[in-house]
């Protein structure tokens, strides 16, 4: 035999030399929950090892992230008060806005990203204003844009709309540009599926809808071509980064999106993925570290440039140790 693929698998140094998928800590984003109150570090029951932090306590976790070499954080806010129009989302003294100002002052080396949506702030738990029992797409756009602007003015380096309203990227881009924030990037949750993998997040953020579901605006998980359409539309509207969510069960979609867009592609390894790994490891059924690494490499191998994950610190450590990356 003249062709022997095993020749390039002979030892670790050689395997790393010819590795096709390369990863770096600079591409990791850690999602973090911040909530109203003081002296709060509250574990999330369905997400073992993840916490909700009050602004005065979040520095503990931000310091750990920096020590691990993770410099990108996405804030999700949990307000005390909710109303029909989600006014806490765009309040200049809202929970995310206060977290941004505190983090910018205490940790200027961090790159701060914010989730832009209404579901955590509306009394009905849907991602926009209602007209009867339907989400009113067009009336919601201005509120999303106001939310994004309030985040940027509080210190956000990037905004990430996750609501799945049609036209929201253009609405946000227009308002940011009119306010002089032409250099602020938008990372769009462009290809976001209506997924059962979000279950633990909805407990963590208190954002489950009080009636119905989100299938009229989030995508049907049977559809791939529709995801391509959503990605291309958001690029046309001004998105700088395109996200696919969830990650693990949607690697075919990540690959197809990577082929058609000329922007960076992000993949969000969501709460259900995290919870399954933690539960399986706790029962002794899987090797937690190896599974975490394999999931991350899978997303990058599929075409992701950026990886949002609750395992960001663990992945950074594995990169440092040369186990992945």
C-alpha cells in the first residue's frame, strides 16, 4: 500500500501538526445571567454550576473568566418587574444597562455583548408586543431598536438580537447609525429554531411564555433552506455576524450557512446541551471533559468561527492544555 492514512496519526505532535480544525480562546463567548438585587449568587437548579448574579456580585465570575482567558461575555437580564411592553428592556437604569456600566468600569478588558429581546421583560413572556394572542412583528421593531441603543449607550460593544422578528436587524442598524454608533456590530440570532433544547434557559431567565409557544416566529427544526434565507436576509439588513442556535443538533445548518455568507458564523451551545452533559456526567455515564471538547470541536468543524457556551472556562483550559484547538 502506498497510501496509508495512519501515517499521520502516529503520535500526538504529528496529529496536532496536521489538525484541520483550529480553535482559539478569543472565539469563545460566555453567556451570563444578571438579576436585580444585592449580594446574590444564586445557582440555577437545571444548570448545575451556573448562577444568576446581582450586579454587585458578578465581578466574581468576570474575574474567573479573565483568569481563564475568556474575554467575551454576553449578558442576559432578569428584571424584578415586567409589563405588557417589556419597558425594563430599554430602561436606561435596567438590569443589563447597570451591569454594562459596572463591568465597563471594573473590567475594561472585557468585550461586552448583550442579548436583545423582550421575553425576559414582558409579563406574557413572548418576544414582542402582542396583538391579541399574536406577536405584533412591526410594532415590536422600534422597542427592539430602543433596547439595543440603550445597551450601546450603557457600554455594550456589540448587540445580539434574538427575538426573530422580521426586519429587526435593519431597525436596529438604522437606530444605532442615526445615534452615531455606526461602528457597533450586530450579531444576529438569524437562524434560531423553536427548540426543546432551550428548556433550562427559560427557567434560568424566567422567560417561558405564559401561553402558547414561539413557533410563529422561531423556525421549524425540520427546515434547512429557510435558515439560509434568514441568514441572507439578515446580512442584507446589516448583520455583521450570523448565529445558528442551537449548535449540537444543527451542525448541518452551520455548514450550509458558512457556505453562503461572507460574515463570521457563530454557534450557540444552548442550555439543554449543557444540562444533558452535566446530568450524564453526574450519573457516571460519560466523560464530561471529553464530551465538552468533542461538542465544541464539532461546532467549529462544521464551520463556526465563534462559539457561545456555558463551558467557556472549561474549553479554554482544554485549549491551554493542548487537548483541543
